C-alpha cells in the first residue's frame, strides 16, 4: 500500500495546505481594489488591496476550519498562511509583525461574524466589517455595504471550492443522508 501511505502522508498533507494557502495569496481583482479605494480608503489603492488580501486569507483560514474533512486541515492552513507573511514580497521585512497583527485582528473579527447566527444577514455584517477596516463609512451607504459583502461572500465561495479541490470533497453513499452522520 505505498500509494495509499504517500497520498495521506504528513508531507502530502502539508503540501496540500501550502497549495491552498498559495491560492489564498492571489491578488484581489483590480476592479475590487478600485471600488474599495473609492468607497472606503479615500483613494488609497494600497490600503484597499491590503484589506482585500487580509480578508481573502482570513476567510480562507475560517473556511478550512469550518469545511475541512480532516480536523488537522484548519491548523495546517493557518500555519501555512501565517508562514507566508515572512516570504510575501509585498511586505517589507521590517513590517512583518505589523502585517501579522493586522491579519490576526481581521481573522478574529471575521470569525465572530461567521459564528453569529442572529441579527443582520451575514453578508451585510461582512461588508460592514470590510468597510470598517478600510476606514470607510459603515452605515451611510447601504449599497457599499452590500457590494463589500458580495465581494467577501465571493471569497468564501471561492475558498470553499479551492479547499475541496486541494483536499477533496465529502461524499456519502446515495442512501445515507448527511444528518445520519450527527447521530
């Protein structure tokens, strides 16, 4: 069974986590950066890009923790994402600690939003948080909140698909409902 062992080896698992983390480091779309710069950062494209980078990475870690087939996945992805800050060419080596602290603040805030089930719809809460971190008005323009929420909802959906691509999708026999797993 050498093939089975190699496919499930710790090294293979870490490579999958690294690959997923690399996906989370893709640059935000120029259109999204331009929109966020206009809506919240007073034209500061760099700040807008960083808020979107942080959001994609944080939401990706949270998706890995929430949706993974293996309990180790969330931790492995978090390690890979955190380790990526040290080698990110967009981060000045003297600013790595600041970038990590800013990322952790966003990770915590987005985690709270995803765990809250009542009140304002999740997309709106995500949008409000993105605008707040970007320095923009939160409640004055509902269309901006909605647009920001749609961008982040897209990040969640894309991260879920990328996670399944990297680690596999859950499968059940046709005669077993998902609710049977909780019994």
